[in-house]
C-alpha cells in the first residue's frame, strides 16, 4: 500500500522535489516551515491573482486594468484534480479556454537594471510549470493544449520608507506605458512524455521518502 | 597447434583491449534533465578509446572510417534550426596479418552541422569499438564505482524499510489507513482527528500520513 501525506502531486511539490529533495522532506513530510521573504513583486502578483478570481471590477485600479486587458478565457483560476493513472495531479491554472484548448498562466515582472525583461520567449518555452498544467490537460482531454504565458509588465518604485535594517522599501505597480506581453508556447508529444516520466519518477520518490520517514 | 596459438593470442589481445579504462578524465557524464534526452548517460571520451587501440595494436595496425548515411535539417519548436546525422562507422584491426572489421550505426543532433557530424561519427565509433571490447564498460553500465555505489544505496534503501520492527510498524500503519478508507461519515473523521491530536502512539510523520489520508477521505465523502 502507498503511504503518503499529500494524496496528489502539484507543480510546487514536483518542482521542490526535483530541485531539492531534502527541502521537500523538511517541508512536506516533516512539516517544516517554508522560508519565504515575500518580496514586493510576489505580493503584487498575489494581489493581482486574487483580484482576478472575482468576475467583476474590484475598484483596485491595478487589478481592474489587468482584467480589461487580459485575453478572455472560459474559466479563471481553474483548480482541478486530474488522474494520471494512479497519480492525482493537482493543477491551479490562471485561465483555460475550452475550444481550442488553451492554458494561460499570468506572470508579473519588471525589467532588471539593464532594462532586460524578467520573461523572454525562451524562458516561457522552458517554464515547466506550464508544461505540468498542459500535461494534466492532455491527460484529461487527449489533446495537447496550446499554452500562453502572459507577462504583466510592472515597475519597481522606491518609496521613502525603509525596513528595520534601513533598506528602502519598494512598491510594485503596473507599467502603464507597456502592453501585456503574450508568449505563445507549443508542446509536442515528446514534451508530454518527458513530463510524464518526471511525474512518475517524483511520485515514486516521494512515496519512498514518506515511507522511510514514517518508519523511522 | 598453430591455430591454438593464434586463438590464445586473440584472447590475450581481447583482454588488453577490453581492460577497464581507469583514467578518471576519460569518463564523460551527461544529465538527462540538462540534455533534454530524459535519461543520464555515462561514457568514455573519444580520445581515450583511440589511445587504447594505439597502445594495444600500434599505429597502422588498426583504423576506422565513417560513412554518413542520412542527414536531416529541422527546426526546434523555438525556431532554432538543427541538423541530425546518422552514419556507419567501421573499425578494422590487423591481427596476425589478417584484417578483421566490424561496423555499427550511430547518430547525433545539434544546432551546428559540424557538431552533428562529429557527434554522429564518435557515437558510431564508440559503439563499434565496444565490439572489440574497447570501452565496453560504458554499455555494460559498469563504467565506474559510482554506479556500484548507487546500486548499493538502492539496495540499502530497500533493506532499510524491511527490518522486522519496521515491517510491524508498516503493517499497523497500513491497517490504520485501510480503516480510514472505509469511514462512512464526516463526523467519524472529526472524532479520528481529535484522537489523533491527543495520541502519542504515532510519530509526527505518521500523524501527518494519517491526517493526509483523513483529509482525502473527507473529500471523497463530500463528493
């Protein structure tokens, strides 16, 4: 019998298990705390994502501006449990179009000090979170969906406030001079096969790790 | 008598050719996650295989050639062009004045035509060389002790979950989980959760396993 703690695998689990299995053990199995510095960019991303769940104007200009400019989708903030054989996959996509099938993922980001965007077509193509969602939809429908990674360009503004160590506090705002950047992502059956192998490997590894810890 | 002598010379030669290449620099590794192939590879560098033929047979007593059989030009999904080359490598050796040869196929894909051709020829060459015993450890996956250690680790891991004491715990845990699978009401799950909080019979991780199963059962019941 499979002995597990999480009875599904999500992108964040897969990503952490592949990147740092010991950190996975610490957080997901032994219940350790996740160390997160929640930078302003992350907080802003969450504010936009939370605001977009509602299907009406929120009064938050930053959220509403995104709402009117984002490509329309059939379902927003889609949370689904999809069975891949015996493995339940948990997906949380920002948007899904049903016909033809398309998976959308929103990202916020400001250019670095050299003016280079945090997202490029190459990075979008290689972003495995989208692969994971596209794979789950492929398992569900038998069709490889198209993917779109949509960059909401932001700017980082230095405020007059400082933190406890005297470092300036930044705030993030939508860059009103720039349009959204849409990176279309296409995947092949080989990409699906690679993701399938990665999920199976991680699921097996996680099960083994939970068992090891549970029997200690 | 002469035949027996020849056969023992060939055996000796094979032993020399197929002896493990011990130079640590000779081992090349690639990670599937980085190459995109989905699997890890371990092999010997081309020059170390050439060295082995030169050292054992001597220059002039062996040689090789490569024939490109199929060349393909394509595009990755990013639009970057790539070249794929498939070909046949033939290695000949001269033993006791007689020429013996063997051929094998190989291939390679790269964004540069030169690299694709080079890769295909060395890939085919290494496979062919293994037929003479040179670098055969790469194909037997006995290339170095790292592999052995990995296998040992896997064995240890399996062994570590099968000690009698742990087997007993595993069985008890499994039975508990099976009981959870047949809980009929959410109210019963609440009671289980309360008892789980109070009990010292389980370790923290075991409690998390049981809690995970209770959560899953609650979702099933809600459905």
